[in-house]
C-alpha cells in the first residue's frame, strides 16, 4: 500500500524548501507562495488518497489522473462561486478570443 506518510512529507518538504529558495519571487518564502500548491494536494489526500489506499505506483498514477480530471471538470469550488476550474478557465479564454 502506498501511504502519504511522514517520510514522504519530510522528503517533499526538503525538496520544496530547496526549490522555494530558487523559485520565490520575493526571496522571503512566505506562506502565500506555497498555498496554491499545498491546498489542492490536501484535497487529493483527503478526498482520494486516504480513501483508496493504492497498492502500486501505477495504480496511484491512474488514480491521480482520474481525480484531477474530476477536480477540474466536475468538482465545484466555493472560491469560484460554485463553478468548476474548467468552466472558469474556458470562460476567460472565450472572452479573450472574443476581444
């Protein structure tokens, strides 16, 4: 079973810290820089990862692809006025094409 355990989180935290030093626009490493990455992964873990307990990396890969398709196309988000990310994105793209 693949777990989202402490060892994985520590490894990801170290990698993220190293990357943030290179990527951060303001050099401060503020929480705002990371919130856009951390929040979706929290949803993935609680809405899919912990519930399905994937056995192999291939199962995990397929599960993540299925979850992100759901997350973007069918899951409504309160921050987007109960719309899906795809609906918001394509609405903006259509507006840009019309302009």
